[in-house]
């Protein structure tokens, strides 16, 4: 390596870049919390999804990339040692000669931009328009319908075939389930 290349490389190493952390199974939230407590800059993209818990639909956060999160480090000033022993962390993702390879800043910024858009307008991903569902309770129990749309957080509109015609019904979302 020539003397001219060395200062350029050191300047590049001083620029913070995003790297990928692989977390232990189901512990990405724990890893993000503990790394954040150690003052590392972390990006852990999550989605809000609606799932049935104890018969009710509830909103929960799920990682966009299960078992992974992003950390911003530079090669000169950042202390890389405590990362691997942090609770929930399995390793820093490496390629080739066991060197961590930075992720494109543009990719992370795009993900951050979309994450902030999703926070502003969460959408229900439990049922989608056009999906065939089964009614699990009430007078139409065990009948199949087509999910049409949501009406608020707790209500849904479905299309039910009755008397040779599709009828629009409004009902609680909790009375619907995916058809097996």
C-alpha cells in the first residue's frame, strides 16, 4: 500500500457506516434495547400487524427483518468489542475474510423513510380485500364470505352469498377467521 492510499483509507474508516447485526432467535428487540443503552446508533425496522390473541385482535410490533437489525459504526472511533457480548446479539454479519461489510446508506435511509410513513398510517394486514374468510360466531357461523374492507378498527364489511346474491354485511372483525 502506498503512502498516498493510507490517508484516504483512514478517512474512509472514520466515516460512520451501517452494518448488520444478527440477533439470537426472537431477541432482536432485546438486542436493540441493550445496544441503545450502550449509546450505539441502532435502526430496528418494525411493522405493526394485527393478530388474534385470546380471541381478540390486537396490534403488535414485529421486526421487518426477523433476527436482524442495523448498527452505525466507524472503523476508527467506535468500540466494536462489547457488541458481540451484548444480550440478544449473536454476531456482526461478515462476508469473505470475516470482515464486516457496510450496508448502503441509501438502503437504510429508504427503510427509515418508509418506517416513518408506516408509523403515520398503520394498516391492518390481518385480512386483505378479496380474501375468502369464514365467519366464526353469530347467526352466520361457519359460512364463507369475501372480506371487502375495514370499517374502523373493530368492524369489517364482508360479502356473503345469500339468496343467489352477494349481500354486504357489517360485523366485528373478531368474528372472522382465515379459511384453512
